[in-house]
C-alpha cells in the first residue's frame, strides 16, 4: 500500500498547480492500493479553502465534494489512527532530533502509516526521508 501525502492530493486536484501533470503521471505509475490519513484530509481541506494559498479558494462544501470525488475515483482508503497517536511522539523524537512545531503534523502522518504497516509515501516533502520506516516516492526533479 502507498500513502498519498497532502501535496500529491492537492497537486492532483488543482489543475493549475505547477506540479499537476507530474502528480497525475506519478499517481498513474503507482501499482498498489492507495491510502491517506485523517491528517492529510484536514490539510487538503485547509489548503483548498485558504485565501492565502489560492486566489479563488473553494467553499468548504465544494472542497469536500471535490475531495470525495478524488477518493472515490482512485479508491483511496483513509486509515484510522489511534486516538493516542501523540504518545508516540517521544519515540519518534529520539529518531528525529529537534522534532517540534509543524513537523509534528508529518510525525502524526508517519505514526498513522506505521500503525497500518504502510511502508511507502508518495510525496514532494523531503522531510519524510527522516522516517526510517518509510520509503519516499517522488516523481519530481526537486
């Protein structure tokens, strides 16, 4: 199973994205089941409705509808996470020195994936390379 990171989901959904074509091609090259996490879902909805990210952000109803269509079209499984995910942060922090701030959201995603034995993530975010239990997949030059 391969996880889809927020940046890939947004790249696929937003045709004006500078990496839309690459995200679509990369997605078509993945040959296994796809998943994402509740954290990614929240991040996608935050970005799609944010006026500082998009000049014409979507209303929440349209953003939810568009995300639902993507999830159905690609049969993306949304993994449940343990409610005590945050208790695993000290263990992660021993591997990733200085874990703090916004990095906690990536850690939350990584913890959820680890709980479900997901070993690959399709992302543009190099920070996921810090997680020894995750293989990052990227079809981008940067």
